C-alpha cells in the first residue's frame, strides 16, 4: 500500500477544570479498532497550521475562536498509521487552547470523526484508562503543557511512530 503524506494541526482543547476534549474514532475494516484523539485535522492548501486549527475547532465543535487564542506549538509528532484501508504518514503539530465554561456549553460536537463519541478527560482518567489514546502517554505529557502556559518554551518532538506496529 502506498503512503499518503498528511500534515495536521491538532488542538489540546482544555476546559477550566483542566479536562481535555477527545473524540472517538474506529476503523470500519478492523473489528474492535477504536481510539481517542484530539480535535484537529489536515492542513488544507493555502492554509497554515494555526488557520487549520481554528477551522478544525469550528468544524468539530462549532466553536468559533480567533487564531490569537491558540497557544504556541507544544508538541510535534510523526505517525504512520492505517485506517479504512489507507496508510498515512502524518506530521502533527499540537497547540493548547483553553476554553471557558460558557464556550464548552456552546459547543456542538457532531462531526463524522466523533460519531463514536466524545468526552472530556482529566489527567487522572487518562492515566487509568485501558482505552487507546493518541498520542500515546497523554496522561504523562499533558500536565507539562498545562503547567507551562505563558512560558516561552520550544516545542517537544514526541517522536516518530508506527501506530500499527509500535507497542502501547
């Protein structure tokens, strides 16, 4: 199978209780293949990563935010994975966005990507779950990002992964 290269802008959408919004996806070709992932998606032609992030927030939650609300790049990651018979080689940038309670209430998560559910996760819940969460080790990674808001820090490259073969 040929690899499809993809560039994505991911969002760590966090509420005022430090809970992270994750969407649930499944692979229709693999029974039981299910995982939780952050808001975000592909960068379209003539679009930069921040523009893609705010567009994806709107498409996936109906929350309209200006680009200025995005934090700097917290993480980068390269991941190879297969879904629905296609294999992707995906570069990802992750940015933190904090949302207030009234913004959470205004959200309407009804996207195709979240058709299997969405949920706000605390760090403790992420640490205890047996569910597959992407990126891996989210419970260990997230607290550092939450604690470093407003600090000038370089993005952390989480690594290069093959999600189909790398162990959890």
